[in-house]
C-alpha cells in the first residue's frame, strides 16, 4: 500500500491526492508497531454509542512523527489537561488514519483544506499561501462515513 500525499501544480492551483492508511483502532502497541515515525497528516475519530464514527481531530506533525503524535493524542494518560478531551479518550474507542509527507507546506495546505471543510467556523488556520486554489482528492481503503 502506498500511503502518502502526491500533488500536481497547474497554473496557480494545486491538486493533492491524499492516500490514507487503513482506519485503525487506537492501541498503544499497534501504533508503536505500525505507524511510521515520519511527518504527515492525520485524522482521529471516536465511536459513539450508536457505533458511528465522530471526527475528533485533524492535524499534522513534523517533529516526532506520526507515531509519537498519534500515540500522544489517543492516550488519556498522555493527552492535555482538557477534561472534555480526556473524557472522550477514556470513555470511547478511538480510531485514526494518516497519510505521510515530509513537506510542511503540503501539510499546511491539506490540513487547512480539511479544516475549512469540517470546521469552517475556525479561521485561525492558514494554508501555505503558495497557490490560489487548493483541491484534494482522497483515496481511502475504508469507505469511511462519519457524522459531525
């Protein structure tokens, strides 16, 4: 499986192709064994009582890599002091997927695109500023359906 982000620049626009990893249940041992310690973007989900996935977080990581960041963000013992986050982590199954890239500009564009799509009210995130328009196509091994 070729997990990662590729792109095509055309005029002032960029077309990213995000090839996601398979969706996986967060388990510290599995994360340590299977998630690469390289840069990339990730999405975290939690499973509600009706067995529906709910988007929890979209992010990027360069330093420390995907392995350490996903591990940290999915473990209630390692996460921040935010009580709501800890409760979600303690009371629910957490799932994740990721796509690799070593470019901070690509990460900025991809995360900005997803955040605009998923959380349009958040205006504090910026793209790389290199392109007029950013377009994304996703390929995912799971037919992921989640609810807001």
